[in-house]
C-alpha cells in the first residue's frame, strides 16, 4: 500500500524538487523573504506532530496504556527530537526555536510569526488568527490545510499529512535548498540556517521518515478506505506545499521588480 501512495504522489514530489524557487534564492534579501514565509511551515509542523501525540498516546492523567506501543514509541521518539534537539551550542532547543535564531542571524524579520504566535498564546481560535493575520494568502492556505486536517481528528489522515507532506519529503527538498544557498551565498554566515536543515536531513532521512511510514501502515492496516484517504490527503498536502513555494517565489520576484522601478 505504501508503494501505491508513493506512486500517486511522485509527480507532485518531482514538481517540488524542481521548483524554480530554489534558483530564485540569489541574494540575502531573497533568503530573508523565504525564511519569513517558511517559518510558518516550521511552526505548524509541530501542531501536526502534537496532534498525533494527543490522539495516539496517553497525555492526560490518570495515565493508562493507550493504543499500539509501536506507534506510541514512534510518536514520542519524533517529539523528543523535534521539540528538544541539540543546537549548535550543544543546548536543548526545538527546531522551531533554532529556525528563529537562524532568522535573527540572517537579519530576517520575525515580527509576523511572533505576532501570530502571541495571538495563539492568548487562546484566540486558530482559524480566526489565520483569517485576520496580515500574512500572504499562500501561507494562510497552507496553515488552513494543516489545522483543518487536525480538526478532522482522523489519526491516519493527520499522519498522512505529517508523513508524506513533511517527513518523507523533507530530506530531498532541503538538500535542494542547501545546494542553492551554498551556490549563491558562499561568503554569507548562514551557519545556523544550514545547521537547522542539516539536522532535519539527518533525522528525517535516517530515522523519522522510515518510522513515519511504519506508523501509516500500523494506522491503516487492511482498511481500504483509510488508505484512499491517506492518498488523497497526501496529494493535497503536497499541492499546498507547491502553493506555498509558488507564493514565496512570486514575492521574491515582485520585490526584485519593485527595486528596479
């Protein structure tokens, strides 16, 4: 069944890996634009993961064993690495916090993402926050898909968005981004940015990706309906990523045009 999903999503994966966005990252301003959009995908990734932890493990008290121990292990192992990894200074930090530090070092603005999270912290409904936030429509569409998938409360669909829209895709996609950065910014100090991507490539390619695929198989079993829903949500997840990449590339181009006027 996994092979069928991979066949269905392969055209969209290829579209992402060959996206013109990577070649458009030619200046420090281009990179800043990328980071200011992409940080929202770094952030909402954790909500997908935490939703799986909430649904598939016991996170409330009184505690008792819940669900499949293999799935519990997979989720908790990924949470441990994503939420409390080792940063460049040898200290514990989430990947999202690493990304914010990388943005600061690259002089990218964190005002939009910080303002967004402040609304979330105050308990404002996430769909209202998305609606009223002054962020690009492509980012809003990406976030809406994530939180609509979570709100559906079907673990196999959430796992599909997480696995095929994120974990299974990230190593190849981030390799493309790093290649573009090293080509176009050879003298720029982007050590924190590169470290973030390197950690994702290492963890997702060697550990998290295969673990997430196993989780999908465990959740779907022999249920043909679940496998079809996994395929549909995986395709949509990749389409939303393509839309996000389109939006970033468009803004980079518009910014270049504005500077020549």
